[in-house]
C-alpha cells in the first residue's frame, strides 16, 4: 500500500529526514515535504537538531483515492525504531495525527472541572433545559456529557488526568434536597484524580463539608488553611497537595482557596492564609520529593491565579476557578465572549513562562490544552481551546441512570408551577453584582410585600419600607422558555441558600456605611476580575454613587421610601434617624464583609427569602419587574471610564457565574 506522508514542521526546531540512507535537506519551521513509500519495507528516521524538545510534527496520512488511513495501520510503521531512538508516543484524538517526540514526558490530558453543581444539562443560557429543547438537541453540558468526554480521553490514553477546581456545592434543586450526598454520588462517578475546595463547600458549615470529604474516593486539596482551631475538619482526609504518577513521572497538584471564603460562607474557626506563600511552601516540599512538574489547582479568581503564576517561582501551570472566566483563542464557538487568550501566559521576573487557564461555567465547556515539558520539567509548548459540550456529546448511561433513580423528588419541585413572568428575570452575576437588576428588585419587593400583607400598621402602610439583598445570594436567572411558567425549582435555583429574613433597626449612618461597603471594591472589577457578591440590590432606596471617589466616600445621595405615611414617597436619608430594614440572616452575621450589621437588634420573620418570593409569584403573577433607577452612577468622564472598564452593561445571560469547567492538557 502506498502511503503519502505530509510532514509539517510547526515547532521552532530544525529537522532533517533520512530515507533509505538518502538525506533530505534540513528544514526550518513551517516547511512541508512529501515522502512516498510502502509501510512494509520503508522506514523513516527523524533526526532532531538544536532545540529538540520544541520540535512538533503534524502528520497527515492518506492512501490513494484520498481515503483516510486508519490510525492503527500507521502504528505498524517503524514502531520499534521510533520507540528506541526517540521515545515517540502517539496521540490519535483527531487528524492530522500528532506525534509528540523527544525524551521529555507525556501526559495525554489533564482535565479540570470547576463546578457549581450542574448535574443535568442546561439551556444555551445555562438555565434549566426544557423537555422540548432537550428533545430538539438544544441543551448543553451536564455531568453525563462530562463523564463521556473524560472517559473517552482516559480510554485513548492511560495518562489522562482529571481535576476539579472547586464549587461542587450549591446551584440546583439537587443540592437543596440531597446536600453533600448528591455531590458525593456524582463526583465519585466522574472519578477525578484530585479536586480543590471552593467557597461554596462551606455553605452548610464545616459539619456539612466533613461527610463529603470522608466519602470522596479521590484527594481533596487546599493548602492555605490553618485548621488548628477546627480539629474536626483537621481530622478528615483534606490534604495540601497530592502526587500523581504519570508515565513514571511525578506530577504535583497543589490546592488553594480564596480567603474571601471567610466572608462569603460559613467557615466557623477555619483560618485562611495567603495563597502565594502557602503554595510556595508546598512547592518546596514537593520538589524535595523529586517532583518537577507542578500544578496549582484552586478557587480564588483569575486575578489571583495570575498572581500565583507570576510569584510562585517553580509553578508550571495554574488551573483556576471562582470568577469562571471564559478564555478562548480565536472565534468563540457560542454566545460567550472571550475575556482573554486561552491559555493566558504570565512571565515571571526571571523570564520563565507560566500558563493560566479557566473555562467558563455550568459544564458548558470542557477546556482542552496540550503542553509539552522537557526533562527538567519546564514547559516547552502549549496550545488548546475549551470544547463546547453540546448535544453532539453522548450522555454516559450510568450517570443518566443515577439521575433518573434520584429525580422523582427533584421533578416534583421543578414541575410545581408557582406563577408566571412576562419578562426575563435577570439574575446574571455579571449584571447583578455591579448594577441594578430586575431579579434583585423583584426579590426585595417580594420581601416588602410579604411583610405589608402579614402585618397591618395603622400608622402607615408598613413599618419597614426598606429591604436589601446581597447579590451573591442570587444564583440564576429565570427565562420565559416554558410559556412564561415559573416553578418551585426555578426559585430554588435563584435562591438556594435558605436564608431567613430578619428585621433590623439601623440608623441612617449605619445604612450609609452599609451602602459604602456595597461598592467598596467595584473599581477593581474588570471583565476578567472578581465580581463581588457584597454588591447590594434593594427596595425602598434610591442611591447615587460616584465610583471615582475613594472608598467610603462613594455614596453621593440616598433617598428613602417612607413607611409611616399614607402614600409612599421618597425623602433624603437622615443620619440620626432610625429606620427598619429587612436583611437576611447571612448579612446579619457580618457575611460578605458587612461587619457593621453584626450585633444589630433583629427580629426574625420566620420565613426564608425563597419562600417570600414564591408567595409573591402566587399572588401577583404574571410578574414584570423592570430596572427603575434605584441604583445610579454619577455621570461624567469618570463614570464613562468605569462603565467601559466593566464592558457591556447588559451582557449575555450565558455568562453566568457558577459552573463546570473542564480542561485537558497533553504533556510530552
């Protein structure tokens, strides 16, 4: 059989070929040659010069009549010769077939998964997938598809690594019903090689995290925690790092978690330390054990990921989460807008290059990159892009079977219609964490409405006309995909935490302090930066901010809706006047950094935020909340610069926070 070999030199090495002891002239990067021969009696010698490890060859093998040659046939060609001379290993993921060569090391894939639970497939906008869309093949992601892709990679190469960068808790009715057990069921099926903790793993307190760690069949990593005052968590299998053996080579994986978790969740007596210092210390320990390839895997946000890459001298790769940043090289395969190159290159002071990746959320994308290391464990080549996990990916039968076995209770919640909406209810974190959003307005109005209906006040229409909601508690949007119907499952996806509403007495001065904290970090937000859940949505307030001013000086004016009045109107906030304000119990404990709310005199309403919202739908459907200028930024050049820095004001709903991200890499 005649074979046509198209050798395309794509590395920066020089390459020459020897065929039947006849030398073909030395070729530079970008050259193309054609060699014809019979695979039973012809052999080719690859002789590499200069930068051996950076040379990369793509092979396009064809047989006459332009029929594609099956990959196994190519393995017959010079198999022993290649192995003995060059330690060549084969990847067959897609044509053109790639031979990674040299005496370096190869891991065919590393997959990393960043998950805020999405067990089932979702819509294009990462909301619940309707039966009609599922049948039409319009849904994305889900653990069943992720399982298929990961297993395919592992079956094609035993050197596949699968990692998860945290936030496996929260996000759906599944977690609301089954808590840590649901995460354990599905993650054990996916069988990652290691995972890091995310901030949401602490949402049910340390007691809600411990059984998950103890039931995991894989290492759980976080290196920057001091558990000296939390002995029950210290007694678990939680580790700083783990060593994976791939092709006989030690690969070190180090976990990390944002210290912001202390104000974002319920961490009790856990002490958080600086990520960079702790990772640097763990790197030193691993290198003493003969580990040369080092991966930081964690959940602190893209800005911190890049800081780790820049400041930890011996780290090779940083796989991150928390900000769910969508990186891509080239045209995006769907509606998501890339916020940077994939992977992102960071150059250390020494000139050494370190690479950072994230890959969106909700299991919509499976990140994919290949990387080559030399014998010293230094990166010599890296490339790739996230893979869109659409309906073309088959769902793994065992994962689907587990979903079906456990879903009766979930279906009851998800199918219980509680009302209708005539508009998109925008709970996108890219909007609600930096500006007024109609989902935030709806939630706060629902709280005010509940209390006004339940408590008659003869001195006015209510005694509490202000409600605030931290945007970090708003986890999803609600679309009109199901004939405007809104279900109990939708509500739990939006408000999964079960926070109890409390009434607090606050002075005008305390309200000002609370509003200043709401925007204390907003000038640090960029398209690739953190989005702070402390940003407040509210009812009964009209606030103007000037973000060009220093922290604690950004509130320009505040007008307050009256309570003890016949007709609700707004007047200027008085610092010395005491107002009643509805907040949730998370904020009342100082959550999201609102320490000025700790110790306030509060009265519990005995109802959760999601329950108040359900009642509002039941009594006022169809709802149609808008954006009503409750939050305004001072106009002028400073505001224009700020707004441009944020990017598009109303970004695509597909850019939601919470996610599943998975990334693969190939090491040679």
